C-alpha cells in the first residue's frame, strides 16, 4: 500500500495526496513542459476531488505555498523534479 501525504487546511478540511514520488508517470508526462506553477495546479486537479479543489481555491497564496511546501517536504522528490534529474 502506497503511503499518502495528508495535510489539514486552515478551514479544517484534510487533503490526501500520493507522496509526490508516487504521482502516476502519465500525469508527470502531461505536465513536463509546463511552467512549475502550472505543473502544480495541473497535478492537483488530476489527483484531488472537486470538493477538495473547492477548499484549495479558498486558500490565500501563503496558505497554498504552505500546502505545496509541506507536500514537497513530505516526499522524496520535489515538484518539478524527477528521479532521473535528481541523480
């Protein structure tokens, strides 16, 4: 069973995501040439429910950055980095 990343938003709603290294390759492939911010939004839109997206949409920029930072730190690789580029 793959370990999941959990993050509680300021409104108390919990977001569950795969650890970044477990994001399906097809999603990474689709976003590989996008600017980093577009990669993050596209990946989130693919991975979380419309209800979760509604909660994410209510975040201010600092809160959103906290979510992305926590997801990156809770994973072995960061957004915008593949295992091929990290070796």
